[in-house]
C-alpha cells in the first residue's frame, strides 16, 4: 500500500541504520518512479554550446538503462572543427565497485562515426555553418 515513511531525529533517541537508509533511498526511489516510463536520453539540462574552440556541455541529467547520471557542473571540451559533422557521444563505462560505493561513470567522445556502440548515447552534433561558426544541435529523447 502507499506510504510516506519519515524518520524522526529527536534528541535522546538512538540514530538507527534504517533512518539513514530512508534518507538515502527516498530521493532515488522518487526519481526512479517519476521517470520509470521515460526512454533513455536527456532528462534535464545537458545543452551543448560552442565557446571559441571548445564545446561546453551544461550541467544536467541523462537517463540510460534505467539509471540516472548527473553532471553537476558545466564541462568544457576542446574542439577543432573538421568541416564535417562531429557526433557528441556519451560513453558509459562499467561500474566501479569500492567498499563504500558503486560508481557509474561516463566519458564524452567526439566522433565522426555516426554509428553508436552498445554503451554509447548521442548527445548532439557539432558542425561549422556558412559563417564559419560552430553550431551545436541537440536531441531530447527522454520525454514520455
């Protein structure tokens, strides 16, 4: 049945593992439930823009194989225009397990190859326009 389980942190009470787990798990479960019917792709933010000889990926959230990946600050990537479209890809790496965390990482790949590997997602395209400016196009694919 539906419920809302709120831990009570009261002076004199013992802090229990279940209370901390509740705080840890609630936001993750809420996001997973809210986005369960969304396809893989951009959930929020993650716009790509050109700044001089760099592409900047703005902070955002992407969904891939039912997992949410967050970029908490903008990332700048050196980019030299080639005269052809360059595919901006996110490559998903294998999980990194430590004693305290399981971490799922990604890397940004700039590639002339349009074909995606099984562990890649296209974030957008970069190309030069008629005025020799770098133009970025983006695809939003996570909508319901």
